C-alpha cells in the first residue's frame, strides 16, 4: 500500500491552495472599528498643547509684566530717600563754632535732608575749628550739599575745590558767590563770611544750587 501524508494524501500530491480574501483597505472617512472610539475634544486639545504653543501663549503675559516693572521703576528713585533729622547737629555746631553759623533755612518740604555731619562734638579746645555739612535731596530728584567751616584745609572743602576750575561769579540775593566747576563736572558756589567758608555743590542744577545758597542765613536756635 502506498504511504499517505499526514492528511491522507500521497506524498507526490499537493493540497490545493486555500484562498484567503484580503482585508478591505481602511476608508479614512469611515467610522472607527467597533471597540475604538474617536478622540474626545479634551484629548484633541491636549495633543495641540505643545511646548511651542505654550511659549506663544505666555508671551503676551510676559511682555505685560515687563512693561509694568519698567513703568514702576521709572516712577521711583533708584534708591529710596530716607530723610534725617538735622536740628541737633546744627544746634551743636552753633554752640561750638567761633563764628556766626550760617545755614540754609526756609526751604520747601520738597527739599529733604538726607545727611548731616559735624565735628563740633570734638571741638572742645578754645578756638578749635568747627565744620558742618548738610545734604539734601532736591525737588528735581538730585542732590545738593552745603558746607560751612573755619578750617580751610578740611576735607569737606578741599575734596571739592582742589582742582576745580574757576568759572566767574554769580550774585544771589545780594551776595556774590564764586562759581567753579569741579573735577566731577558739577557746579560749586563758594563765598567767605568772616573766618568761615561757605560751599554749595552737588548734582543739582545751578538754579537749585542758587536756591540753596539764597536760603543761607544766620542760625537762630529754637
């Protein structure tokens, strides 16, 4: 008997091929197969929320914040002004000085004193020199300083007047002040009153410096 294959066919016989129909191509517009739903609107939005889109969405907010910060800084001084009390130092200088103390008085509230310094506390010996320095923040947002001293070599005077260039004179309320330009390019006004030298200088405009010089008068203790 001839041998048969595993399925009862002879070895020299071939089983007829089985035809398997191909799966139809998917139609892009056709409905999704059963068991698979369409993406929800939330999922679609999530797919669109890329890093690039996030940067573009935050850009207007970032620009707005930067503009607000710039505007705030523009309207405020770089360093907050801290007004100081000057009456005590001025009174002490008036008690120890051996010359009539002259100080700016009657300035508007827009002139804010920011510094005061005197060596009157150490001037205990007879005839010891006395120096008084006062600084103001001016109405125009600049700084102006006043010095009076009977010591021509004190740093408060020499640091400003040494190497300054003479630039004529200016008359303020009947008083003649020598005008000069300092190494820093600032105006300095000086005049002598008895044994004392008066100095007005700073970053303020010449008009504000003249206002400060014009307010100078004999100090009267309260």
